[in-house]
C-alpha cells in the first residue's frame, strides 16, 4: 500500500513539474504568496456568508405558515424558496471558485519547489507566518463576540 502511495505521489510531482516546464510563463514566488494570501482571506470571509445563508433559510421556513395563510401564499412561498435556492447556488459556485484558486496557488508553489526554483524551507516559513497571523471573524448581532453597549 505504501509503495502504491509513493508511486502516486511521484507521478503527481512529475505531472506538476511538466506543467511548469511546459507553461509559457512562470509565476514568481512573490506572486504565488500574494495569491495564497488573497484567496485564503476570501475563503475565510465566506464564513459569514455561509452563516447568513443558514439564517435566511431558517427565517424563511419559520415564516412558512404565515406565508401560506396569506392570499397566494403557497405560490409566494414557493417563489421565495426558489429565489433563495438560486442565490445559494450562486454563492456556492463563487466559494468553490475561490477554494479552487487557493488550492491551485498551493500547487504552483509545490511545483516551483519541485523545479528547484524555490527553497522548501522558505515555502514552509511563509506558510508558518500565515498560520501565525490573527484572523478576525466578522461578527453580527447575536454572535458571542459582538460588542454589547
């Protein structure tokens, strides 16, 4: 099993090395670091959006009985659910794009290390420095960290 895993990892590294050598332009280490930070922050910012999407759905389902008792309520409720579903699908696509670009930036960094253009220790030091940064969570009323007056 470990030999199979080792072969798969070696093949993956070879494919990444071919990607770098065959691509017309190579990204610099600074550019890749900027992309990792940028898309990492974008993925982190999506936490509030996902939380808000849950609140929207719960709010809509709790108002369902009120909506159904109104004139045209069933249709109105159905339309609101459909709109919310479409909005959440678009948000999901946007989040997935940010995550894929974040992973791609990490892959490019690994490729540069495999090609010998970047030192592995500098890559690890950069990732360690990002891990040591303080990430501030967006807060909203009802959150435990929201300031109380």
